[in-house]
């Protein structure tokens, strides 16, 4: 497990910087005809860099027959990549109609409509038992809130999370992904260029709380 100072730094530098950029970005956006979310998103939109997406799916050992759900799918990059690279079915869920619209456009652009569905939904209302792989880029507290739903998944299902752990569940692995300044779409560069991927296999081993 990485030291808590690392997590704190990642949350503060990564997400809070991203929050500022997201707010600035939204302020500059032209008025959109897209509806407002039915409920405020629990976390702002920050895309996972493609190199990290690739590592998440590799570590999840995605293979033929898997069904991948991305909870809070943003522009759909994770589910599109899963379908394109591994030919698997995937569903992306997002609460924000703007993200749902973008993700559906990206699914179409990638020509994977026969494999990928994008749904507007609050992830905390979902039955996750149909997935064999779940991808997350939310927040540590949101991962913990999802645990009762995630625990109902079939044994052997994999969960991978970008940058955030799930307190109380011991990961089977924690892997750094090093990004370089030249990496494409590296918009939200971590302070030191290091992102982290966490992996759990259902049923996960409980991890005693540490202070
Ligand atoms: C940090 S972004 C991650 C996007 C994408 N998974 C990726 O890694 O590129 C989190 C996404 O979760 C969505 N979101 C926040 N709260 C949600 C909720 N309760 N239900 C569904 N989506 C939610 C946001 O709209 C945003 O698109």
C-alpha cells in the first residue's frame, strides 16, 4: 500500500488542480443545449490518460467474454478502448448528460456501437452483478460507498481504480504508471508524472483500518 501522504498529495495536486481546470474549462465553453444532471455529479470530470487506460485494462486481464462497466464513464474512453482492443462488451454509466452525449459520439466514431452502450445513471443505484470487470476513476470515499454493490459481483470479477484506493479492501496489486511530458492527452499531469492503478479481485481480502 502506498503511504497516505502519497494519496493525499495525489488527491490535492491531481484532483484539485483538475477541479480548477474543469471549472475554468466550463466557464469558457459555449452555452450547451445539453440538460443539467438530474443530481449533481459526486466528482468532476477528469479524463484518464490513454496510457493509464491501457494499463488498467491490461491489469484487469480483460479477455473474450468479459463485460466491462466504467462507473462514471466521462467521454467513454475506457469502454471504447475495451471494445476496440479486446472485442468485449462494455457499458459506460455517467450522471452528466453532457458526458453521455460525448461518450455516445465517441462510441460511434470508434465504430463499436455493436459492443458498447452508454447509459445516463447514478452509479450508486446500479446492479453491478452483470459485469466481470469494473473500472473506476472517482474518489476514495466514493469507492468505499460502492463497496456493498461491488461485493455482490461474481467471484473472480476484477475491479481496477485509477489513483484511488478503497479503504477496507486490500488490493492484490498497486502499480505505478509513469507518464512523460510528451505523452498524448496528458492534460492532468500528476506532479511527478506518476499515476497509480489499484486492482482487486472479488471477493477481496479485508484490510484492517490503519491510522
Ligand atoms: C474523474 S471522471 C472519470 C471519467 C472516466 N471514467 C475516465 O477515467 O476517463 C468521473 C466521472 O464520473 C461522473 N460521475 C460523478 N458522479 C457520478 C454518479 N453519482 N453517477 C454516475 N456518474 C458520476 C462524472 O460526471 C465524471 O464524468
